[in-house]
């Protein structure tokens, strides 16, 4: 029993986040299915990266790059990277199509069919899930160790998110690119990036990073939820994790960000400093603190609309 408890406590996922740049939807109703899939996966799973010494539990950050799902395994406390793997979607295309075909048939059967018809469809659904789960485990051999039940739930999540994949290839896109940088990528920079995506959906590519690593902030989730932005998908990143080196605009939001950006040697069409207060430093009761976060949100919202409109209207400076 001691061994089982240890596995349960360490070899499992406790957090799943989605990259808002590559898994996109501005309609809250459309994200319901992936939220359910995340809940089901976290409720019961066995998960650990292979060939690394890290001890769980683990966080999983998912993004879609080209034709691949990126499974980025991290420490759930500080979001430091542990292992990342690209999983090609090509071998799963038929199974993904079958998933949606059988899912629609199942819902239709529930509404109108006889019990034996529902059972027939349900058997087909279980068979498809088992096949997909086995394939997923095979493709993740020597990368991520998961049991069959976890593989089923992970496949369901992959099916749920892949229709919302951004089809923008950032390497050749002419959309303007903006990078927001603050101290820990927990509050100011992710809020600014999310507000920019909300203000200019499909018209801008935004990234956010921190000088050093931070943790997700619950107050950010609350005040952004008030204006229809789901920040539960955010995973803090640091400057050193950036792959892109060229941005049309880099915006620094903390006192330590300009020097860090300069050290990184980023190429930028322009660099702007929007010095913003850090609401996480505010002391007081809950309403006082929430008020500080709302004030930051509203200031960023105005600044995003005022400062980014010319860039979005004029297109990328790289053209």
C-alpha cells in the first residue's frame, strides 16, 4: 500500500495548461469540451516523464506547433521545464476523425435511439479509445510513461483542443509580433498579452515572458475572468526560453525588464517601457488587493488599445 500511495502522490499530473497562442478560441462556449477533458485527466491519471530524474507531481503545458502537439512537462510549483516532446498528429488523424464521428453518433443515439443502439455505438467508442490509447502509449515510448486509462483521457484532450489550433505559421506570418516582459511572467506581462489577443483576435501575435520564473496568480485569474478571459491556461515562461529572437515591438512592464531584454540581444522594431505597478505587492484585505489587480487590468487594457492600434492597422514592420 505504501508503494501505491507514493505512485499516486508523485507519478501524476496536477496541472494542465494550454498555450493561448496556438490553441485559440474567443467564444467561451467553445472551450467547454477541453475544460471537461482537462478535469477528467486530472481527476485520475498516472504520468511521469521517462529518462529524467525529476520527482513529481507534474504540470503539463500543451501547445500545437504545425502538425505536432507539444507536451511540455514542468514543475507545478515554479513551472521550471523538465522535459518537452513533440507528438506528431499525423498517425492520429483517422482516430481523431473517428472520435468526432462516433461522439456525434453517440449523442444522437442518446437522444433518439433504442438502448441496444446506444450500446452498439458505445462499444465502437470504447474500441476506438482503446486503439488510440495504445497508439499514444507507443508513440510516447521512452518519452512519457502513462497507463492505458491516462492515455485514453489524454487522447480525449488532444481531440478536444486540436480543432482550435491556430493555423498561423509564425515563421512566415506577416502579422505584427509583440513581446511583453515583466519580472516573473505571473501578473503584468501575461495580462497584457491576453488583453492584446482579446482586443485584436487573429490580427496580432503576442508572447509574454519574465526575467525570472514565477507562479500562476489566482487574483489574475479572477479579475481577467470578469472580462471574459480565461487565464487558467497561462504557464509562466522566462526570457531564456524564447525561441523567436525578432519582434516588431517589445514592451517592458517592470523596472528589471529593460536591462534583461538588452542582455538577451533581441531584435526589435521598437522597444517601449510601460512601467506598471505590481499589484501582488499591495497589502490589505481581499477587496483592496482585487482593486489593485482590477486597476492594473484596466490601465493595461487602455494602453494596449492606444499603443497597439497603429501597429495592428499598419501590419508588421517586417514586411
